[in-house]
């Protein structure tokens, strides 16, 4: 079993390079199977979730060639299978993107219900509603989702909830459908825009990604191009908070500052000094953070994927903060673990009340999911003494080379194998 051992309370100073966005990469990899010819993807993060998506792609017949550390070539021309097994799908939520992509390519797809972080109910009714609007018949049988269409025809669709996954999945299915599809109440996250930009670079005709109405004119063929994945806003935000809890000074490079706006504004309210450059942000934190009120929302609101991490930071703030989860029904499983380090947290339905403490103290803790793990890492970097974080496979699903990146900033962290 692998753990991180973190000897905390060290000031983090220096530069860190942010990797490609996990949630863009895990969608663009399946999207590549819609192309008739090979694609080259740059800025691919070296993380478990990406490896799993690539394995699924290879299992159905694509050829994946690693060109360098962060660049891959995907040749989808020999894919013949449109079924994704339970063994593959259970490992990762984003396996559901193969449903839209395979349906778009073969008019047929069959995939086991996807796995992923346990954040409460994770329905896929909006994905199904979207495929049905394109003329597909979707059935759930023996844990498999089966989608089939004689032919896909563009349709109009209003999403009942703003869903990143459903917006991307229906876009994948619609890109080669006959006629025009209009998606209303679409998600506006940077990774939704990145998938649309990738598909447009292959010859798709998608207009309006990044707004809540997306129009997709179906095209017959897509052909491979070279495309670079956007930087990971959540990895960047996590390092911003590492600077805050260690009274550090970190320049976070290879980012799109605009994508970080909600995080930047919020941490400025909490006392951080943030300097923006073209593709970097510097976070300095000379004083103790100040408490605040936050509600997570779909983009451009404060991201739910930063909620556990910002609670870790606020647990050290002066005053009491109130953090409300506005996206997921149960994203507070990390609270008990964070409390072991001395954080004073009280959960009430979808809100956590954070009574700031002067300092945190080391204790053995366990990551319960990806961002829960990131929150524990932030807390451990601030805590006095040596904290052991177990179940770090959750953290490695989404953070590329996190130990080396933190070490370069002056953290005392090692990965141990017991
Ligand atoms: C994506 O999940 C991300 N995952 C999540 O990041 C992120 O938390 C989430 O978007 C919200 O930003 C990937 O991109 C791989 P949703 P997704 O569909 O697409 C409800 C991380 O830590 N809903 O936008 O699965 C749903 O229950 C991960 O990196 C329906 O009701 O999330 C939730 O309340 C965790 N019906 C809300 O919508 C549906 O059909 C938003 O979910 C779909 C969703």
C-alpha cells in the first residue's frame, strides 16, 4: 500500500508547471475515435485516469503511440468494437464518453454503468435524454447502457441540469449526425470548450461552446490534427492554496488565468496577493488567511472540484467560514479525515461550517476520493509534524507528478510503500 509522508510547516517558494487538464484529456481521448485518421495530442497529463482512458481505447482496437512524455498519437482507423466492459468502465466515470463517441461513429454503443469518485448520486439521465433527442434508442440492461440508432439526426435539447458530462457526451454523438443539433442550458466549463475546439480542429462545425447554447452542424468526416490540451485549472488552484497555507510565494506556470478567475477572486478576499501574467499566476501569502463564504456552482462559479481544498485552507483562517456545495449531494466525506489534523468542521446538509484554528497537527489520514486527497495534502503541508496520507491512488488519478512538483517548491514529502 502506497502513502505520502509529509513533514509539514515548511514555506513553499518557487515555480511550478501545471500539466494538461485531466477533465479535458479524459474527454478528448475518446473524442479522437471520431476521426478517420490519426490525431496527435500534446500536453497530456501523466495520471491514472488518462492511462485508463487510453487502455480502453486500445482495447477496442485503436493504436496509441507515445511520442514523448506528454504527447501521444492515436490512430482510431482500426476500431471495430463498440462495447466497453464492466471491468474497464467501473474504473473511471469518464468512461461514459465512449458512449457518445462510439454512438457518433458506429450508431451503436454498449457500455457498463461507469464508476468514479463517490460524490452521492451520479445519474446519467441527461446523457440519455440527449442521445434520444438525436434519435437513438437507449436501454439499460444487466448494468449495461446500450444505445442504438438507424441513423443519428440533429435535434433540439434543453438540459434539465447543467452537466459537464452530458454536454460533452451529446456533443460527441451529434458531431457527425445529419443536420443541426442545438443544446440549451449547456455546461460552460473550459474543458467543454476544449473538447469543442479539438473537434472543430478535426473539421467539426460546433458553435457557441463556452455559452449556454451550443449549435452543432453535423459533418460527414473528421480528420486527424495536432492539438494541445488546456492547462488544468484545478491542479493550478490546488497549488495556489498550497502557497496560502504555507505562507509561501509560488509562481504557477502554464495556466490560463481567465479560467482561474473564480478561485483568484475568492483567495484575494481571503488575503492572498495574486499577480497575473499572460500564462502564469503568482500567489503570495504573508499573513494568516481570512474567513469567507463560498457556494460552489457550475463554471464560471467557484468550482466544486476545489471545494475540499478550499475548506482545508479555510480551516487555518481567522474567523468562521461557511462553504456550501451546490453541485454534488455528498462531497463532505473528507471532513472526518481533515478533523484528525485538528480542523474544526461541522457539516449541516450541504454546508460545512469551518471554524478557523491557528495551526494543524500531523496525524495518520486516508484519502477518500481525488479532491479529498488533495485537501489532505494541503492540510498536511501546513500541519506541524509528519502526516501519513493513505490511499494516495485517489490523488494520483488526477495530479501529475505531485511529489516532485512539491519537493521542488521546498516541501518535505516522500512516497512510501508499506
Ligand atoms: C464532471 O463530472 C467532472 N468529471 C467532475 O470532476 C466535476 O465535479 C463535475 O463535472 C462538475 O464540475 C469529469 O469531467 C470527468 P456533471 P460530471 O454531469 O460530468 C447532475 C474531479 O474531481 N447530473 O456536471 O459527471 C449530477 O448529479 C471530478 O475531477 C444529473 O442529474 O458531472 C450533479 O449534481 C469529480 N443527471 C450535477 O448534475 C445527469 O445526467 C453536475 O454533474 C448528469 C449529471
